[in-house]
């Protein structure tokens, strides 16, 4: 423990003793503190705040992907679509009970036929982080990250994409996909949604899948639950498309390997339209899948008789996924204010005065608290004000030391994590007033350890425990953006920013 932290510890203990109500301790307190040899004060540090408006953001490798549209003045209407790679669970799959080679050699075709096809994408809920989460039929679950009106109806469109989503770029490095990728948009096929698909709504109930009925028994197995899935979107797809695209390719080179399959079925684009009201959803693409239900002819052993059997086959969507963003109707004209919004939005860069840091050093002030205060423009009417802001190294995307040392860091829930460093929105009478972000350790590192005075980035925070960062493009160049800002469409207008330092100085 260096001398600075020793003195901090001593002062903290001294403060605790001075608060004691015991008469004996009051006598000691008076003896010790009648003429204290230190003084406390407050210093407002000079900072410069610069607006950063992204023209494109990296949207592959995210924890969740947005779908829908959301309107908030003055940020206009944000819309989001998803492009996802379709995977093959295993190479050279067999449908029915026999391989295609056996069907041919035994002259016993199984006549596999797709009877139902669905796109299933779960919402996030408190159980989403568990690998062994279970759900119960007809039970309602709390949904996370649904922005706008949850009662809204809308249409989900699904199209095949003819653009190959490669892992490796031309520079032989991991490929970066941006939110304005026009190559994807110009390589879309036709719709693969069922012609009977109607408007979709959001339900927080778990989705039950039922067993197939066996016509040779008296029981109705179709009333027995097969499994229960997390609440999510479940969109009927074209059975004829998946008949020709998947089942009819059994035993073919297209399904011979996972790599060959990705080049054959390059992926899908998921979009939403015809909203009755605005709604944007953060979807769990890691557990998304295309679900196929099909029938086939089974041959009774030792007999020429046949019977119809049923089975399921799932195609995962947990490979490469990309969010495509679009903004319309922005009105961000007041240069005296700072605009912060998520998805394809705005962040800010803060630079702390080197002169003021040098003064704190030369005066030998002992910094006890350093906090950035962001005061909200209350002239704006917010549908929902973001609960958290997020601060990080603007050059590298890394968190600050205060993030690592926050005593609430180990809380498993983002809403109750890092509350000291990244304080929640402060309200009065239900109205958001300001945010307080403590950067005491960051300041101390510059003052006592000669740490670099790097520019700091400020963004909207959705999941505070998500600390990864990607790249962005802007009119002035490229930089790093926190991925937590890409998982929300929310925005807030800041009218003033201050860096307040509380310090103790020996007389």
C-alpha cells in the first residue's frame, strides 16, 4: 500500500471515529481534531467535451442484436435489421432413419417431406445467461431489453442472402462488418416467410412444442409437451423452400461439410415492418435457430408394410451475425449540447486539462473523490431515459481502473453492478436529472503514478457488464466504441458536464 492510500485509509478511519456518539470518544475526538492540520475542499477541473457522430459501427460479434424501430426526438427514428449465418449441426446429415445411400441401395425411399418450418429467436430474460435454463408451459417471464410499446404488432420478413459471411478478411485478419454494409443489402434473395404468416406480437410466455401424434395408438400424443422454449419470436417459414434447400439435398456435396454448407446456404436477413407502434427488441441470436418438422416413410422390419413417422431438424443461427442500422429524421443542431444515443448514434470524447492535473500534483492534494456529472436537458421529453452511461478509454476501448476496483463489480446482474463507478440515473419526482460517474482511481493514477492523460469516451450503457469494444467510422476518422452502446436505441441530451474533485490538503 503506497503512502497515498495509507493516508486515505487513515482519514477514513478517523472520520468513522469522529462520528461515534460515545462521550469517551468525543473527548478523544476533540483532542485530536481541535486544530486539525488538514483542510478539505472542492476543485472543478477544466475539461473539453467533443461530440462524436458515428457514420458506421462494427456490428458483428455482439452479445445481442437489435430488430425493429424506435423513435425519440431529437434522434429521429432508428431501425435495425439482422443478417445471420445459417449453420449445419453436423456434416452429411441423414433425414429419416436411413442415409440417402442406404435408401438408394435398398430401394426404399423414405420420401422425407417438410411439414412445418419456423424461425425461432429468443428474447433475453433473467435466465438467458444460464446454460441449463429450463422453462415451463404457460408461465410468463420478465423480458429484458424491449424498447417501445410491447403491445405493438408488426410483420417479420425473412429473406435468403446471397452474400457469403466470411470469418477472414482480405488482410487475413478477422473480418469486421459494419452497420452500413451495402454488399449485403444488394445481395438479397426472395422472401422465405410462409404465405400464411400474419402480424406478429411480443409474448412473454414460454413456447411449448408438442410431440407428433402416432396414428397407430389410441392416445393423442400431440397434446403431450415435447419441450418448452424461452419466450421469443417464432415465425412460420416456407416449407417448399426448405424442402428443396435442405431435405432434398440429403447425401449431396452441399451438405457434405459445415464449410461447404455455409457457402451453399449463405444466410438470412431478418427485418420488421408495418408497426402498429414503435418497438425495438434485443434478440438472443446465440440461441436462435431454424426449426424444421418433417414426415418420412418408415419400413416395418420383416414386412412390406410402411408407416408415416415424424422428426425434427434444427439449423442453428449462432455463427456470424450482423446488425444493419439506419437513422432518419435526426435534428441534432444545438452545438452547446452533447447528444448521446445507442445503436448507430452519438458518443462524446472528454479530455481532461493537463494543467489542472499538474496543479493537483504540485499542490500535493490528496484526491478523495473525482466524479463526472452529466446534467440532462430537461426540455426534451423522453419516452425512456437511459439508466446508465458508460465511460472507457477512447483510444483502446478498455475500461478504467475504477471499473475494476468497484466494490459492486461482482454482482451478477448488470442493473446492480458497478454502481460506484457508473452510477445510475439520478431522478427527482420521477424525472431524470443527472448521472454521476466516479473516476477517482483514474485521476489518482495520473497524479501519483504519472499515468497517461488519455481521452475518455462516453456512451449509452445497456449491459454494464459487457466490456468489449469494436470499431466505428465517422466523418473525422475511426475509433473505438463500446459494444454496450450498440445494444440499445435509447438516447439522452446532456446540457452540461462537470468534473468535480474533492480533495484533502495538509496545512
